């Protein structure tokens, strides 16, 4: 049963990821990402990371994806042009990524970690529950917790500054002649 | 209180005075700074007296005390304490230094009264006294070197006291550079001693040195010669004497205190303090004695022809220190220290009187311009006369007993030391001559314009000019003050001079050959381990030295009388007849020229070569190739900065891949 | 399922994301691909947490999630600002930092 769920979720996650990369329309990319994220949440559940799975669904699928969709709708579904001037990058990038993939896989399989060939040790019923993680956040990881909350605050303020309309400019104008970046 | 506690007090008062004046200088009205400085030195002198009394209460074997406040560095093989050594020699020097310093402070209270740098002056002066006492009381080489360097700095600061006078700042630099040469010698000597004896503590060094070093072994001779470099630089002995005449650019009381009475005798003190080492290295001691003899003849001969009043006295100082260096080098320790003391009295007095004369001449220092000041300045005349008689070893005056005791000891050593005796005697003749040359030319003859003005109750005031170069000066800060103070009018100056007059006359009774031996007995515990402790000068030789010394003195005075009073103008004819000799003396034996050829010109050539060839080719070549390398490298690296985000991501990924590959290979 | 499978899967997701970052030109899609990479890392973290039986990996994954959220907020803000200034939606066009 677990294996079946794993393979279904894994295929969906991989398919979603590939879809993100190959769809030319950003809107479809976002939709693929949603599939990928939900599949990943299922995998988290299989790993008994229940709170993580819930957070994945709520934060990513619920909030972040909505943001993406809004922005794509705002900016417009601009598809990538078919021709790529940087053919060198385009050609070599998959090679490098493939090399890295092979390296990581070799590292994983050859790592000799003790429990890597098992499903992991038996854990108590509360493993991965919000209370367990929350307790860690308020004890062992208090400092990272505070830092991360501060980071969120900074991001919120930064987003407001970026998205705010310049009150003095009546009409949005580019500061340089059109067609030139910045 | 123990003598050591008094020793700390001796140090504490001048330091406190210096800091107090330096911090409060804004809020000290009028002459307060001067009085604070004088009081600090007086308290220091009283503490020295306390140490003396306490020391005399102890038995002879317990008169050498050490005391330390805290450890500076206490590690394996090195143990440096902030420690002092209180023994009869140190207490003797403390008494002389603080006593004379107090009188000169008192003199300065009036003499410097109109100077804009009045408070700075007293802060420096107190700091100097502190440094000198630190040097004298030092219990180990580190403190000794610290005091030694502080004294050098204080001397620099006071020579350059009128810092807007170009000649004064140059003289300060010259003095400092030569003093630093001496510091280096002393430091090197200390390093060798630390290496071979494992300690820097003075009593321990003296105790261990005979166990480690053979007599006259080359290493201990080298150590002693390095110590001599330090001693000669401070004491202005050949070949490091050139700074002292130029040091006369400082205010006259400074010349009296530092460049006549105390600081320049530090070298003599050092040799006396290091006597256990010098007795291990008789070769070095003999070299020192020979240089002392050479210096005393040289300086006395130059003093015959110099016409700047303060420079005559400066050369006289060099000459007299030559006597002391000779004395302590031939193991006549108590005689050398005795001469150090009497010289401090009469030379300080002579400078004070000279300061009074120069003030009356409105800053003019050339004795060619002075004449007939006797009636206008009776007090100054008496003081100068007493000092000159003591200097020329007139029978009965203090200089008579102290100098002739050194010469008698040289005669007692016999053999080659008779040469030293002869040199000292010839120089004594010259000393008497130039001392009274000053008297007859400054105070005798027809009154000069300034003297007549003073007789009518006015001190001459002229447009202030630099006495050396004739450049105009103002009286603002960094220059001499506008007023002139003379002993006839200022009570403080006259009191200080009176005390020194009494001391110059009667100072000799402490040790009249064959009658009293106060200083010898007092210093005995320090020098008890000397090989010459039991050497007593035979009565015949002492009588010989006294008679010959007295005759020399009288002959020199008589000759001066003959040439300057009975036959005025004859000296000019004499100088014409002996032009090469006169020129040789006037150019100070061509020492400055010699240094110009040996040191200054090669260094300047090296500097010019460095700035034209080395700088242009090597340095600029290095800089140029460095910038070229950076520029080339950055041109290559700039290619990577394409501004394309995806390209950066690719590089990043390639880097991560490479790193992962590396770790995989390493872990294999 | 063995933990190794999860880890291999996470490596795949990470590398697919990396390819996306390098071959796509729209800043919006590049941001999405970055999310993919972060998610790959998150999966690995959760797997390790399971493997060791501790929560540390999960806590870390949560932190990564929060950082990703912050990044998305700023990144999307930038994209909106770019759009408003009528800048081209192409990272190749924005090469002002060329050395």
C-alpha cells in the first residue's frame, strides 16, 4: 500500500516538476507546480511529517500559489520566445544538471548511512505533530524561529515598498527609453 | 619607613608635579606652575635626605636595598620587575640631582616668568627630574633603559622648547638622534647580558658576571663597549659629543640643569654603576679612560677660541665630564662621583650667572659684544667669579680637591696612566685660562652700551633675534618671552645662585685629601667589591697633584690676565700668527666636517640614489607590475561578469557539481 | 519504502528545478523553478528526519518554507515593479550588471 502511494506521488511530483520547466505559458507552469506541491505533501505524509504536509498545503498551495496566479494574471501570460540567443547555456545546462544528479545519486547510494536502506526507525505516535515541532521551535530552535519571523517582517515591508505606486508619479513611466533595461 | 619607601617617594613627587602641571595648565595663574614644580622637587630632595638618614642608620652590609612595586613580565628565563635599587651610590646621585634641580627650578620661576610656555616648561622640567631619578634608582636594566630614554626625550623636548626657532628644533633632533644611538648600545648590552646571565636584575648581574665571564673575555669587553656607547652619547664624549654645544639652544636654566649639572653626568653614573663589569673588562675601562682624557683635552682646547658664551660653558662641560669619565674608568669611583657633585654645583652656578648676563644683553650671547658688565651686575659678577674659580680649580675651591683627586689616582695607578695625568694637567691649565677669559672679557674692560644702560637702571631691550642666525623672532609662544630677568632684580634667582655659591666654595670640604673622606666612606658599600677598594693614593702623589693643580690654575689665570687685561688685543695678533691652529680649534677639530664626510654625505648619497634609482626603477616597477597584473587579471575575470542571470546560475551549478565531484573523489 | 528512494526523488526534483532556472527566460518561471529546488531540498530534509527519527529535519524544512515564502513575496514584488515600469519580462534583456 505504502509503495503504491509512494510511486503514484513520486510520478506526480516528477511530472509536475517537468511540466513546470517545459510549459511555455507561465500559467500552465503554475498549475503544474500545484500538482507537484500536492504530490509532495503526500510524500511528507508518508514520511510521517504531518505538520509539514499540512503547512505545505496551506502555505504553498493555499497562499503562495494564489499569489503566483494573481501575478501571472496581472502581468499577463507572456510565453517565452521560441528562440534562445544563449544557445550555449541552453545546451550545457541540462548536462551540468545531469552531472550533479548523478553525483548526488552516487553519494546517496554510496553513503553507507546506517538507516538509509530502511523505512526509518519506529517512532512514537506523536512524531511530526504540530505540538512536537512547536515545542522544538520554542526551545531548541528559538533563535532561528525569531530570526525567521524577523525575516518575514522584512519581506513584508520590502514587498510593500516594491509594489507601492510612486505617489508623485501620476503615470507609470520607465526612466529610460523603452526597450532598454533599467 | 625603609630607605626603599623614601626611594619611591623621591620618584613620586616629580612625576606627580609633572602630571599636575600638565593637566591643570589652563587654570594655573601667574607663577603657580613654577612654585608647584619647585615644591615637588623640594619634596623629592627631602625624601632623598630621608633615604640618606635611614641608610646611615643601617650597618654597612645592609645598605643595598631593592624594592619592586609589581612584575612587568615574569616568564621562563625573563623576570622584569618595576624595581628600584637603593644604595649609597643611588642616594648620592638622588641628592645631587634633586638638590641642584630644586635650585634651578627656583631660578627658573623668575627667569622664565614672561615666557608664554611657562607651564609647559615646568611640566617638562619636572618630567626630566623624574626620568633622571628613575634612571638613577633603576633596579634592573629595563627600568634603567626606560629612564635613559625618558631622559633623552626630556632633553629633546627642552632643547626644542622654543619650537618656532628653527635652529632649536634642529638641535633637538640632533641631540635625540645621538641619544638614541646611545640607547641602542645600552639595549644591545642588556640583551647580551640577559642571554648569558639569564637575568636583567642589576645586583644579580653583578654577582653572576664573574662566574660566567673570564676576565677580559671578548664578550664582556663587547658588553662594556656597548655600555660605553650609551654612556658616551649621554655624556657627550668623543665621538658622540657634537650634540651638546648645539643643545645650548634651549633656555639657559635648561642648559644649567640638563646639559651641565645632571643629565650629562648620567654616563658617569652608568660607568660607576657598572663597575663590576668594567673591572672584568679592563680593556674597555682603559679605552674609556683614554677617550675621557682625549675628550677633556679636546673640549678644553675648543673652549679657548669659541666666542658664544653658552657654547664656551658647554665645551667646558664636555671637558669636565671627560675628567669624571676618566676617573670612574680608572676605578677612582669616589673621586669621580665627588667631581660630579662639585661640578654640578659650580657649573649650574656658572650657567645661572651666564643666563643673567645674556638677559642683560637682551639675548645676545657673543662675548665679543660683551664687556665691562662688572659694575652694572655686581651680584652676577660675584657668582660668575666663584664659579670660574671653582672651575679652574683655584686652591681652596671645591673643584680644586675633586679634580686633583682624580689626577692623583691616575698617578697612583702609574705606568701608562701617567699619560692621563699629563692630559688632565694640560687641560687644567687651559680650563683656568678659558674660565678667566670669560671673566675678563665679559666683566672687565670698558662698559659696553648695554652695561651703561643697565648702570642707569634700564635693562637693554632689542628687537629679538636668534643669537645664532640673526633671524628676527617674536615673543609669542614658541619663542623666548619678551622680558629679561637678571639676578640683580629677581630674588628667586639670587637665592638659588647664593646657595650654589656657598656650595661651590665649601663643597670641597667633604673630601679634602688626607683630612676628610666623607664621600669615600659613604659610597664605600657600593664599591666595596672593587679590586681597587683598598688602593689608597700615597701622600706624596696627592701632594704632587694638589701642588701641580694649584700651579696650573694660577698659571692659567695669570696667562688670561696677561693676555686680556695687560695686553688687550694681543690675542688677535696671536690668532693671526697661529692661523692654522686657531682655525683648527675654531672648527672644533673638524668633527662636524668629519661626520659630514663619513656619515651625512654617504647617507645623503644613499638617499638620493634611493629616490632616483631605487624608487624609480624598483619600487615603481613593483607597483607598476602589480597594477598591470591586477588589470590583466581583472580583464580576464570580467568576461565572467556577463550580467546574464542564467549564465551565473550555470556557473554556480558547475561549481556545486565540481565541489560534489571533489568530495566524492576524496571520500573514495 | 526505503529512505534512499525519497532521497533520489529529491535529487531529481532539485536537478529539474536547476535546469528550469537555467533554460527559462521569464523571471516569473525562474522563481517557480527556484521553488522546485527548495522543495527538493525540503523533501530530503523530511527524509533525513524520518531516517534519524528526530524532528530537526522537519523544523529545518519549515524554516526553508518560510524563507521561500519571504522570497516569493519579494520576488513577485519585483516582477510587479518591473511590469509597472514596462521593463521586458526577460532576464537576458536585463544584463545591466555586465562587467
